[in-house]
């Protein structure tokens, strides 16, 4: 049985999705990560002044260098540089889910808004192969700690999925079982490519 | 395919390959590579390697040399039989890939293979899924191919048939057990629906699917594709999907997939949109109950998403209000909705919504009516309210609906909701709806409701009412209610007929748990029958009937009902034969219970006629009434159901049983036990049973069963039973007391019973019986008496229960004593009389009783005495009891009577000490005392062994100090002893006499006893002679009374006493003669009969005294006269000794005078006599020794027996010596040669008891005999 193709999707493809991407790839999963937002946003010097990048253009490395030159202390202190450093070692740049033409078996989103966007995207896509894809949402707050915790939850879930005999048949029960353990609300939907 | 054929195929491919080898090198190398890869793959074992190889093959064929496909297709297809599911999946992918390409002919090969794989029940799930996916693609291709083909060959028809067959299989897979397969099937059905339906201008077709086939492209006369059949199939597929969507057990994944599929269908085929939306509406309010909370939110989210995407479609314009309402319900904000509206219509919609919202703030009533107005306007129906209020916005909104309307097909839901809408405008209706819904609300909020509930944003607005109407109508439709507007319905049906199918998808049955719809659904069902609200709906079904019927006159109606009931009753036999007996009972009882009145009467009459055979009705009815009483069945009449009806029924049944004379009371018991409630009146009837002569037993039994088995009302029943314990009738009373006694063992009832019994007892303290008590007396005479004072009956009634409990709980004795002390003598008397059985029941070992005796309350002495008597009547008193009584006697109660019961338990000395007092009591009591003391020696040992042997008792009596007790009492007491001949045998008396004689001074009554013994046992005379002789030795004459008795004794024992008299010293002899002159002559004659020699032994003074009379012959008759006078006195002497004494004294004086006159002759005579006697004595002694020796030898055996017997009867208390002495100093054998032996021989059988005890002792007689022999 080939490995499941897993996509982890967050808003900017920086923190939560990359954390999980990192962990899962380390554990040997066939995983990719994406963002769904309009742009890649990173916290800036003030709440109203985020650093905004375009998906698919700026690499993590470029961001890293830019921010480092902007205010090394601030971005070291808030962990952004550290995060970017990790990210650039995983892949070159943030990717937008909507642009990805690849087919996945499971798409895991990290917050409801992202989940909605993913569903919306699938809805707007033109279905062709009718291959089902399962979209699962696990709520994870957008900060470093929660991202780490969330990554482990996702890892746990992916293990369950990977080990399932018949994923599609077992998925419902599996999620029902997983939900109370994760102590988070799980959303789940099936879409088609 | 077999291995051989595959290898031959390969060789064919090989040939092809060799043929082409020279022509094209690139092709060559490619095909060469392909062959190599395939060969390799055949040999490989690992799945992933196989896959990698096959992928390479695919790559080569597809990208480099498509021409090679034909050559290698079969080779690749071989792998569909591979063991690995993934390999097989790949093969399918390969087929799909190929099929999609232009060379459609390949389908001919692929289709059968696919079908084969699909049909395999053992097929791996992922393969099946892949086949389904593949099928979806290939179906399109096939159809396209068939349509475009210039000529439809047979092989194409075959392919189509196979595709069609597979379609059937896949559609059925919507019910597969596997979630994933269902999901795939859903997608397949989606594409089938799209393909088998007509593409319209407003269809929104994705660019990729632009070229896909659809129904409209099928030419009219196609060889195998028939448009009508396909359309039907398409609609069938849609129905399947809708059915799945409404299935209560659908999983959330399937639900999502299904919603997605339906949305896609709606997009591409707007004709189906209204049905889809209706289905969504139903789904929204009827989410499957199996979903978990998060699944519900997932489903709602995706439903929202789907609805938004539908909202955006231009084709959804006419149905948009519905979608919007649904979205509102799903929690979408107006903003979101607005955002998703197509730009064109947004301008016209926005203001109206704002308008609605603004109005929502105003008062509800106007708002509602306005909303109704609006709706009615929209529906273009006549209205009574607020037509004039139509605002420009409403008008503006009008066109959108009216314009689109003709285009849309009306559904049943639409029509129904139109009808419901105006009705919802009436406030009363809404209120009723809410009220009814409240009743049917579940106890707790279902989780689904909690999860899905969104506050209704626009409550009361037209939109909301509109939506509510729609929701209700979708429920109605689901429940099968049809709109009244038959015209429109007909239209729909017509339209449906055109389509040759049903107007609506078969709606699911109403689900067990619905979410939001719970209230509406149930109220919706009730409405037609009950509330005004739904008049419109109700009319559909029942309107005409109500119109044409008139209510019957009440009399006629009730008459009809009654006769109907009667007919049912009469049909008893028929129903039994027909097997409807149960139903008949059910109908009868249900009717009687629900409608009461006359029906009850009729049925009761029938039932009671023969309750036994109608018991089934009886029980059914009783339960029915009970259920009614408890409100378990819906109420039809207004009247309040009280317990009266149940009560009345139950009592009537019981009463009817009471009046029956037969004894079989099984039904009664059953009725009592099985009745759900026993009412107070029923208890009264049961009581009647208890008091009834015939039925009392079953009544009591039922009562007891109630107590045992109905703990809830136990106190009630118990009181009833207790009340019966002082019933006048003995059998009732004793039965109930017996039950109470048994119940008394139960700790929980104990207190009640005890309190009750004590209460009863204490009524005795009242000056006269209580009215309740008096009531119980049956005779009027008794009642009259009882009013004045306590009569025996009443007293006993109060005592029965208490006394019955006494043996169970000894503690009660104290309270009894307390009451006893305080009551009057009549009551006391009765108490003492009835005490026997209970006291016996207690027994003397009871610690409570002992305690009671110990602390005997003042005034209760008689009670204690009575108890003691009862206790010791049959059994010896226990040491404990004796101790207590003794203490009590010593401490407080000096009445000696107190001791009587425990007499035999006392010490010997104590008894002796008490004797003087005891014998002074009245004769009856004394008798009792002696009875107690002697009884044990009569062989009746059950009452214990008296501390005194009979001999000791008699001796004790003799030794009573005359200062303590008058002689008369003692004499009476001794005579009591003598009366007991069985006890005071001659042996016993001998022992007594022997012992008494030993005493000094001699007891006054000694000689009296001697004489009495002699009277009783004349055979004792020998022994008595001995005694007399000993008495002479003891100078008996020193004690005048005894001396007097001595003389009397001598008188009686003539002639044996002559010898004794001769031994008296002369002065005493003279005294004898002076007191009893009649003795002298016989004695003298006796002496004269002696031989000379013998006479010589008699001392002269004696002879002289003897002969003194002869000289004084002249005085003889004078003396005789004196004697005559004396005799009667003597005879009476025992009765009046003192008187006697005086008389004898007088006599003596007289005699002394005479003596003085004849002194000389007297002396002479006496001396001669003495001489004679002395001589005779010597001779006799010699003879004695000889005969004694002889006799002893002869009688030793019998004597031994006699001895041992005596010893035993003395029980070793006294010494054996007296009896032994008797034998060692035998009575003079010459005087009574024949007497002694005969006495002894005869004595043996005298006392049968002794004989018995002898026998029982047979174990050791030889030993005793030998010891006896050695002694002798």
C-alpha cells in the first residue's frame, strides 16, 4: 500500500503547517504543506504593520534575510527568524493550496477559516477524476507553542490514518475516537478531484 | 485467462516485435524494453517492484509509442489477476487511461474485464473503488463513442450492455457496507444523473466536461441508446441519491459526498434544483440522529457551502428565498449571503431584507400581520388584512417571483407551504402550535438540536414565516399529507405522469428523533384532528365527513352505545370460538372505563352475575380502571377520574364473592392479591370476609397475604388484622392471633403489634369497657351489662392478644403485672384464670419471668403466685425460680402460700420450718401442700422429688412444736398422711414409729399414730408389741398422754398385748387395770392358762394384782359399769383427748379408792402372776431361738427383697437401720406363728410401683442381696 499523500494547510504556510510538515516528514510521511491566505503574512514591528509576501514568489531564505536585516533582535526574540530558518531547510518557499494541482488523499487544515477556504476551493475546482479527498480540520492557535502541540496531534492523527486498513471506511470512527483524545473539535468533509 | 493463452499471446507479440524490428529502431527499442519489463514483472514477487515496472511500461507505451498499446494491452491486462491489490488497481488505471484516449475500440476488451473485477465479491475494496471511478469515466466515453460512431456494431452493443450492467451494480452499491465504496458510488451516480439528463442553457458546465455526453445529444433513433429509457434512469439515479440523503443512518462522509453530488447535479442540471433544495430543507431539520456533535457541525458547514455555491448560480434565482432562509437557519449572516449573490439580483434583494429586519423591531403583532400581507400579496391570493400596506419594496420583489414562477415546476412542498403560510399568520394558531409542541417536547434537549440550533434572526418576519411554512410542509409531505389545492396537485401529477414517474421521491418515514422539527412534526400530525390552526389541512381529509354528518341526540347515542355493548357482551361464546375472547374483554373493559356511566352498569351486572367465569373481564377491567386512575390512558371525558370508580368496582366484585355460599375462595384471594390498589373500602369488605362464618379463613388468609406481600400499606392491613384479634368469635380471634403471633417475629412490625396489644391491655384500666369493645358483643344483654361494668367477655377480649404474645416476648409480663395491679378484682380474677396457657408458654427458665418474680410489683403477688402454681403444676421448680421465690418470701411477702409452688424445690429444713404455717392454712390448701410433698413418692416423679420422704414428713409433723401450731391442725395433717395409703405403707409407718419411739421425750401423738397404724395395718401388731415393750423400757408412764395411749393400744391389741402388760411393773399394771379394768380378767385368764412352770415366772406382785380382782368379785359388776362408761369415751378419745383425759382422771380416782380397799389380795396375786410369767418367759425364749433360726432360713429371700424395697422407698434419706432393726428384733414368733411370714409374702404385691422400680433395678440386685446376706 503506497503511503498516503498528506497535505497540511494553514493560512500562511509558515508556522503551523510547517511545524507539522517538519515533524511528519521527519517521521517519514508523504507530506506537503500549503497556505490558503491571499498573501503570506508575518508579524511585523507593530500589529498593523505585518510583513506581507506573495505566495510562490518570495523564498523563506529571502524572508529570513530580509527580516534579519530589518530588526534582528525583534525577529529573533519573537522566534520568527528561527521559524524561517527551519522552514527554509524544509522547502524553498510558501505554497498556496489553491494553486496546487496535485492530488492528495488527506488534507489537514489547522483552523476553520482555512478549512472553509479549502472546501471552497474544492467546490470551485472542476472535478475530473472524481477521486475522493478527505479534508480534516483540527483547531490550532497560531503561535509557536500551539503549533508544536498541534504538530504532534496531527502526527498522531496521521499515524491512525496511515495504519487504517480501509481508510475511507474507518475514517468516521477513527475521527470519532480521536476527537475526545485531542480535546478539539474536528471538522471533516469529503471532496473530489 | 489461462497461462497457456497468455504465453501464446506473448509469442504473438514477440512475432510482431520481430517483424517490426528492422523497420523502426526507436519502436524496436521501446517494444523491446516493454517486453523485457513485462517479462520481468511476471517473475517479480514484490508489489512495489511490479508496480514500478508496470508504470514504466505505461510510460513507454503512452508517451513514446502509443501504437504499441494494441500489442501489449492483453499482456498488461494479465496483471488484473495479480495477487496484489495495488497491481490490480494499476491495471484498472491503465485501462481507464487507454479508454479515455481516442481508440475507443479498446473498450470492447476492457469492459468485460472491468465487469469481471467488479462482480468478484472477494475483490479488494481499493480495486472495487478504482473500478467504480474508472466506470464513471468510461461510461461517458462509451456514450460519447456510441453517439458519435457512424455505425454501431454488435460489439458496441455488447459493450453498452456490459456498461449498463455495471451501472446497475454500482447503483446498488449505494447501500454497500463500506463507506468508501458508497462514496465512490455516489460520485458515479452523480455523473450518471448528469449524463442521463438534458443539458439546458442555464446549465453550468465545467470547461473540462464541455464535451461530455448528455441526454440531449442522443439521436432519436439510436440503435441501443433510447432517450426515454435513459431519462428515466437518470431520474431514478437522482431518486437514489435523494433517498440516500434522507437515510437516517447515513454517515457524515456520505452525507457530505451526497450533498456535494446533489449540488453538482443542481449546477449542471438546474431542473433538479428545487428538488435538491427541498431535500436539503428536509435534511436540515432531520439530521441523522447517529451523527456526533462535531459531525453535525461538519455536515452543516458543508451544507452551507453547497448552498452558497447554489446561491451564486443565476439559475437558482427563483428558489433563492428558500436557499437564503435555509442559510439563515444554518447560521449564515445576511452579509455572507449578500456576498454570494450574483450581482444582478443583489440590488433588488438587499433593500427588502433591510426592510424586513427593520420591521422585526416593531411590535410583533403588526409585524406578523404585515408579513402575512406581504406573503399573501406575493402569492396573489385574496386577503383580508393589510392589502393597502403593500410597500414599494414588496412590489419590487414581486416581479422576481412571478416571472420565474411559470418556469419552475411546482412541488407538493411548495403548494403545501403556500397553504400553511396564511394560517401561520393567525396568532391563535401559532400559540396553539407552540402549546401543543410544548407537550411533545422531549425531556432533555437532544444533542443534535443543541449543536444545530441557531437563534432565529428574523423571527416573525415574512421570510421566517415563509420558511417555517416550508419546513412544516416538507414534514407534511414526508408524513403523506396532501395539499388541498387539488387543481395544482393535478397539475403536478400530470407533469409527473408525463415523466412517467412519481411526483416525489419516496420520502423517508418519519424519523425517530428529529432535530429542530421535533415540535413541528408532532404538532403537524396532531393538527388535523385537534387544533384550529390546521383547519385548512384537516379539510383535506375529514372536511366532507363533518359537513354531512349531524350529531345524534344524546339519548339515541347512549342507547346505541349501550345496545352495542350488550351485543358485545352477548357475543361471549362466539368470540371464544372465533379466538377473539381477549379482544372482546379488551373492548368491553376499555369502553366501560373510558365512557363509564351506563356502560359500567351493564358490564358490571353481567360480570357479577358469574364472577368466577368472568374473572378475565374482572381483572382486565380492574387494571383498566387503575390505568385510567393513574392517567396512563388518555382521557376522553372531561370528568375527573377519582379513585371512586376503581374503588366501587373492586368492592362490588369482592362483595359479590362474599354473598356466595360456596367455599371456594381462590378467586377472592386472587382478586385481593392482584388488585393494583386495595382501597379502604376494599379492606372493609375483606374484613367482612374475615368475620363471615363461611369465608373467614380465606378472609384472614388474604389479609395476611396482603401484609406479607404489600409492604407499602402494611400498617393498614396490620391494624385490620390486629383489630380482629379481639373479635368476639373465637375462630376469627384465634386465627388472627395466630397470624399476628407469626408476624410478631418480624422486627419491623413488632413495635406496632406490641403497641397495639399494650393499648388493648390498658383499656382494662378504664372504669368500664370502651364503646368499641361493647360493639363487638353480639348479645344485647351483654352489651347492656358491659355499659355498666366490665364483663368477662370484654375483659377477655382485651387480654387475648397480649397473652398470646407473652410466650413470644417475655418482657411483656411486666406490663401485664402493672395493669393487673391497677385493675379491680373481677378483672384480676379473669386475668388469673386465663393466665395458664401463656405462662406455661413462657416457662420458668425465662429470665424475664425470673426478673418479674424477683421484682414482683406490689399488689401483683397473687399474679405471681398463680404463675408459680401454673409453672410448677407439671414440672419441678427450677433452682433459679426457687431462689427468687425464697428471696421474695424472705424479703417481702411473708405469706407462706407463696412457697407452696416451689415447696419441693426447697431445702428439707426450710420445708420443716414452714410446715407449721402450712398446715394451718385452709384444708384445701393443706391438701394441695401434701399433695405436692407426697406426689413425688407416688411414682409420679415428673413434678420433682420432694425434699422430705413421706416418713420424714410424718416425723416432722410429730415434731411440730405445739406452741407454733395447735394440735388439731397437726392431727388433721397426720390423718392426711394416713389417707395416702399408697405412700404410707406399713413399712413406712414402721420406720416412722421406730424413729419416733427413739425420741425423748416421746412425741405426744406417738401412740395415736401407733394406734392408727395398727388400725390400718393390723399385721403390724407384732411390730407394735415390740414398740410397746420398748416403751415400757422407756418408762412410758412418765408421759401421761402417751401412757394413756399405751393403755389404749394394749386394749386394742389383746390378746397379743398380754405379754406386754405382764412386763409392766406392778404399779403401772395396776394403773392399767384402773384405767382399763376390762383388761384384768382376760389377762388373769391368760396367766392361768399357763403351765405351772410358766406361772412360776410371773412375779408375785403381778399375780397379786391380777388376782386382786377375784377377791373383789363383788365389785365386778361395778367395775364393769365403769368400763362401759369408759369405752365410748375411749372411742372418742382420738377426737377429743383433753376431754377424754378429764374423764379418765375421774375414773382413775375411783379405781384407786377400790384398790385401797382390796390391797392384800392384789399384792398376792401380783406376785404369783409375776412368777408364772417369768417362768414362761424363760421357756419361750428357748423356743424362740429355735423357731427364729428355722424361719430365717426359710424366708431369707423374701425378706431380702422386702428390705431392698424399703430402702429404695426411703431413698437413702433416712438410715436403713430402722427397718433392719425390725428384723433383727423379730416379733415373738410364738405369739403369732403364722403372722409374720404371711404378712411378708403378701406384702410383696402391695405396691405395684415398688415392684416396677424393683424391676428397673434388676441390674444390680445380686450385689445388694449378697450384701444383705452377709449382714444377716
